[in-house]
């Protein structure tokens, strides 16, 4: 696959280099990023190599930028205003980098250009599951800390599959696209998941994650087969080497998904009630034919630190 190019052309050099540095950290973006001082320099680049995505300041249009050839041109506007028909490729430049990246990715998603996102070189990755029948063990906090540790060495994506993920708790309370979008594609069993992820992924201390779904019933409607298709699609079509699945009891096919995991973390507490729940959990696994899974679970004390 030939190298793809994204060119930033704005008058403010500081802004251009900050945006380029931010986009350059997006490991799922398969582009070489170039910064140009103005339309003339950008035009020279377009004469010698293809520009796949051009981010150009609206002040350079229409006369100065009209001769620049690019597969997709995105206009960076000085003022925030509603997009009108015929002005689809416009982005307000003074907003968080995550928002700019998400809007660019959504524009490209409409056309699904080949090579927009990076793809892993291997055929499979690792699934790490977190589930416990004991509630209030700090499972999500533990899973996130584990993910941050692993993200220092691998490309890791965290997915929250609990009934109530809790926006405003472990995750920032903000509007935007969340796990619901992935669940839609899981139900369809089709789509360029690697490209879809570029519009959804957020970051927390180096760990990539997708904001939890705000509607529990959406999680409950996804079948075991559909979950497995989604995990396989992510590992085959994206940059990620590892998926961390933070699971709750609402998931269809919970035991089958756990059996699919390479590692299963079980957070425990040492009291009578917790021990009773664990005993019942173990008996259930044996009765359903998953007895061997109990033996390979990694037990962790609630409130403990990630080793």
C-alpha cells in the first residue's frame, strides 16, 4: 500500500505544528502528516505527489486554494457555524483536537477511502476479560489501570460492557459518539470497523477506550455471536493488539465470551457473602460445561494494585 498524505495549510505556524503533533500521536491513523506555510508550498507538493486529505484555512479560499489537487479537502473555519448544504467539509478550527480528528474521520468514513486507518500486521490478538459475580469490587478501576500498564508496550483498546458504565465516574461526562455505534455494527455484522474506530476512540493516560453506552438495553440485545464477530473484526481490521473487556451480567453469552479470553481476571473479597457468591459461580460454570475456565482465572483482591 502506498503512503498516504495529510497536509495542513494554515497561516498560524504554531497552530499547524500543534495539530500535526496531535494527529501524529494517533496510532490508528495511517498517514504521513505535512505542514505547509501557505497555498504556494502546498500546490508544489500536489504537483509531485498525491494529497489524500488537505486541511486548509478558509482564508486561503477560493482563489489561492482552487488549484491545489487533493482527494479530499477539509476547510478549517475561523468561526463556529452550522454546516449548510454544499458545505459538508467544514470544521471549526478552534476546538479540541479529539473533536477535529473525529470530524475528519467521519467525513472519510462516508467514502471509506482505502488506507485511512492503520491495520495490524498479525492475524490475531489477545482478549483479556474482567468479570466477577461480586459487586463493588473496583473491577472497572482495576481493568483501566491494567490497560494503562499494558498500553505502554502494546496497542490496547478498552471496552466497557457493563450495564451501567458510569459516565462522569471513571469516564468523562461528555456528549458524542460512544459504544452504541460499535453495537450497531455488531448487530449488522458488517462494516469497516477499523475506520469506524477512528471516529470513536478516546484516550486516558495512554490507554485507548470507547465511551460506554448510555443505554443498557443496547448491550443486552447483542448476541454472543455478534460480540465475537465484533472482537474478531477489531483485531483484524485495526491497529490493536489487545482488547480489554470489562464485562457485566447483562451480556448475552457471558460464559462463552469469557471462555474466548486469553486471560480472565476475577476480583474477589474475603468475606462470607463474597465466598458464597464465588462458590455458586464455580458450581454454575461446572454445570454449564465451563469448569476448566475456573482453574485458569486470575484472582485479584479487590482494592489491590496492578502488579
